[in-house]
């Protein structure tokens, strides 16, 4: 799993690439921790190249959502398979999608 | 309500009284009217009879008196020329006729020049007859009525009655006949004096009425016979009947006081009226009493109807609570179930329940002590506790123990419930069960026999009781038949019971005809009981449940197996394994990804929880398939851990409300068709199945 964080148009963009399974979760979480110090900027998690997500990954997303200080969190371009997982767990209602 | 109702009852009651009173009054009136008329008629007839009788008696005397005189008329006429013969004639008249008290032959004044006034009078004095003379100055007989009027009338004449002072103050009357001489001229008057003292006696000898009296009036209206003064009451109402006596011109009357005639009927009418009034009074009292009772009765009936309707509603609720979706052979290929419950009253204390969770059939049957509303409430509570406890407990003995603690703790009324709890593992046919004082079920498969059951005490009696677990394998085609004592103790009219032997016989019969599918078996048993019971009233709730294990073993081919350490870093190896298996069974990429997700969640769960932290352990994942499904079996040797009893995730909670964690099993359930956990020989065995 590869994580890239950039700033673009006043937003923090985290690009995820690969499989976000339980094995990859700890690393990914660490890599995404800078997002928590976003100082009011909106966060966009780009999932265009994320092939797979399991519950550990969802947990990471959830904790980001919970721990930002008022910033909006958007998720961008999830695949159909990943969307199915969001629906199955009800997470489809928790996040905003772009 | 009371007022209106009272009006409803009072109105007809009123009418009843009025009609009764009118009927009585009118009929009484008619009766008394006609009675009075009849009595009056009767009195009249009697009086007239009496009058006639008296009149005839009087006439008799009158005729005698007249005859006395007439017989001597010719000799009197002849005596006119014989001096001093007048007195002889007179004497003869008196002598010959005992009723005559005096007689005189008085000459017309101046007829006999020698004796211008001559009236010798013969009268009785004691036994003798003496002759007196009436020709005195004081008496002046020519002007006396008996003399003058006879001559005036020219024929027999009865004088007005008079008191004869000379003769002892007796009432008298005189019959005088003028005597003609040879030349046809009236020369004398011959009389007969009649004492009337017999008249009073005769007239007052009224036989028919005690207080009636007679009145005899002379021609001129003088009273000859009348009531004694005490008898007379001027204001008294009387009935008077009158007849006339010929010849003398007297009027003979009978006077009867109304009281004498009508007294009797008046008293009767009075009594009857009083009785009628009493009767009406009693009628009113009775009606009031009836009305009060009727109101009370109606109130009770209303209450009763209210209770009955509530019971009907309660009965409907109870029926509604029982599960109805029996798994049939059309819906499931591993188990078929059927049950029936007939309460003895509207609501009852028998219960049964079943549901399938994670490839296990949870079922129970029970009987609350008692009947009716209390038992039905207890039954409802018991059932709901069964559901709650078995949601997180899969072992029947633990389910029973926990149910028992809860129920015994809240049991104020010393009720209890006999209960049989069973958990049938559908993939393997392994039946785990626990019996709390309930009738042992019948196993109908290879033969017919009782399922061996430990005798635990019923639920609700002792909070601390530890229930025992029992196990038995069910071979495909075997039916467990469960029932309550409403079946064994079903009574016919002579109070003989259905008993276990008959249940056995029916089961044997069903098995022989291969009719031991749950609904068939229960129908057969129901018919048998109905035939046995006949017309007797159902004495207890009748409950039956039958579970048939139908799973046919399919050919299974083991595909692959992998053993991992409890290290989440080995998850990619799991992914590769799953990809291979899915390809082998022909799943498309999307499904394969889902399989990956499910397996990852399940295996990671095991890795995290099965072994104590820090301990290395192995996790085995087997994949096998038959012609309908793919099965993954995850086995570890860690501590007993049943992931299926975790509460399902509430995916409707918002971000803030969501706990972090708990999603894993939820995802597995969503993706896999079934998830099943067993603890076998010290191993956790978690089975995930997916239809092909």
C-alpha cells in the first residue's frame, strides 16, 4: 500500500494505491497521520487506485473522520468493489464522496 | 346508564302493574256488579215469596172472617122480626168462629120503633161470651165507621183498624155486612170484629232475613204493623217490597235493610279489594326486586363480556406470538419443522419456539404450571427470555441455566415451567439439548424410542441449579417429536388418558408408512387424539412440535488447505489462497474480492482473539466444495471463542456514535451465505459457506 500526501488548492490530498488490508493497515495509518494536523484545510482521500479495503482500513478512515478539528473529509473515486464494502457496512452514509 | 336502564325496566313494569290493576279492578267491578244485581234479584224473589205467603195467610183469615159473617146473613135477616134474637145471631157468629172476638147485629136507627137504637154485642171475655150493648150515647154506633160505611157501601165493608180501648188496647178491625129485610131495605149491620194481634206476629215472622221487618198499612195508610222503634234507623238504606191485600185494602210490605241483603257481598268485595291491593303491592315489590336483580345481572354480564373480549384479544396476541414460518422441504434442504398449539382456554401456558441462526436451529418446547391468564403471561416472558439468552448463547445447558436464573429471580408467584431446549447444528446433524423437567421427546428414525434425557428440575424453581448438557447425533431422515403433557394426559369422557403408549403406537405407524415428516406426523397424532378424546372437553393445552433432519450428505471435494501463524502479516498469503480457491470454483473477480474480504476479516478475528497475546498459534483454513456451495473452515486450537455471538453492528449509527471495531463479523455475515461456529475436541471451528 502506497500513501502520498499533497496539498492542492488549499486541500490536503492523500492518495492511496494498492490493497488496504489488515497487514497493510498499521503502516498506512502511520503514513496518514499528518492529515490530522491539517489546520482547518479540507481533506480529500483519493481512492482511485485503491483496489481493496477491509475493516482495518475502514477503521483508519473513521478515526481520521473523528479526529479532524472540524475539517471536512472527502473520499474520491472509490471503485465499485470498494463501494460495495462501504454500503455493506453502512460507511456509505458516514462520508462525503466527491 | 342506571337511569336509562331503570326506565327500560320500569316502563314495562309500570305497564304490568297498571294492566294488572285494571284487569283486577274491572273484573272485580263486573263481578260485584252482577253479584249485587243477582243478590238483589234473589232478595226480591225471596221477599216476594215471603210476601205472598204472608198475604195468603192474611187472606185466609180475612176470608174466614168474611165467611163468618156471610154465613149468618140470612139468619140475621130472618131475626129482624124476632125480638131479642139479635144477640143470638151475634153470639153465634162469635161462637162459631174462634177468630172472631166480637160481633154485633146493629139495627138501623129507628127501624124497630120499640128500640130505635139496638146493637147487642157479643164478645169474648176469657172463656165465656158475654153480651154487651153498643147502643150507648157515648158510643153512638150509627156514626161509627163500621156501621155507616157498610150501609153506604151496600156490601161487605172492612173498616179501618182501630185500637179498642175497651177490649184491652188491641188493634182491631171490623168486617160489616149490611142486612136487608124482606123488602130489600137495609135494616141492620152484622159485624165481626177481628183482633189483629196475630197480624203483627204473622207479619214479623219473616223467615228469610234476620233484620227485615214488615209493615202493614191500612187502606188509609195507617200503620197497623211496623218495626219496633229500635229497629228503625231513619238514614238506613232499605229495599222495600210491597203487595196489596184484597178485600181489606191493606198494603203489606217487607222492608229489608240493604246491609242485610248486601252486607255479605260488601264484606266480600271489601276483602277482595284489600287482597287485590295487597297483591298489587307485592307485585310492585317483586318488580322492584326483579329490576334490581336484572340490573345487577346486566352489570355482571357486561363485565363478563368485557373480560371475554379481552381474553379473545389476549388469545389472538398469544397466537400471533408463536412463530409461524415453519421451514419446509421447499425452503430448506437440511431441516423441516412443524408445530401446533391448541390452548384449553382462550389463553394458555404451553409454549414452543424456534429460529435458525448461523446454521443452527434453536428450538424449545415448554409448559408453564397452571392455565389461563397467569400461565399465558409467564409463557410470554419465558419465550422472550429464551430469545434473548439464545442470541448470545449457543449451548442449551448454558441457555437453560441463564434462563433459569433470570426467571427464578423474578418469580414471585412460585410458578415454574418445564422446558426442553435443543440446538441442532444443521451442517453436521449434531443435536445438543437440555431437558428441564419436561417430557422426553420421541425419536422417530431407525425405530421409535425416547431421547434419553437427564432429569433436571423445571425452570424457575431454584435460581442456582446447574443444568446438564446432552448430545446426540441425528441421522438424515430422523424426526424428533416433542410434546407437552396435554398430549399424554388428554382425557376422554371416562377420564382415561391418551398416554405414552398410544403416542408410541402412532409414531410406529407413521414410521411404517414413511409418513413421519413433521406435518404428517403431527396431523396423524392430532387425529388420533381427537378420536380418542371424542366429546370430552379439552382439559389441558395441547402442543406438539416435530423437527426432521433432512440434510443429505453431498459429495465433497477438498480443494485446498493452508496453515498460517497468528500473524496479521501473513494475511497476503491468505489472499493468494482465497484467489486460487475462487478461481477453481469459477467465481468472478468481484465475488472473489468479497471472498477475500470475508476470509480476511474472519481469520484476523481468530488471530487476534483465539490465542493469548504473545502466544504463537496456528490457524488452519480448509476450503471444500460440493455441487451447491463453497465452504471455508477456519480451525484453531485457541481458547473457546464464538465470533457469531457478538452483537451485530448497528450500521445506522452516525460517525460520532460508532464504536471503532466490531465490523469484521458483520462484513462476514453480509458476504457469506452462512456462518457457523462449533467447538469440537478443543478446537474452534468456524465454517463459512457461499452458494455457488
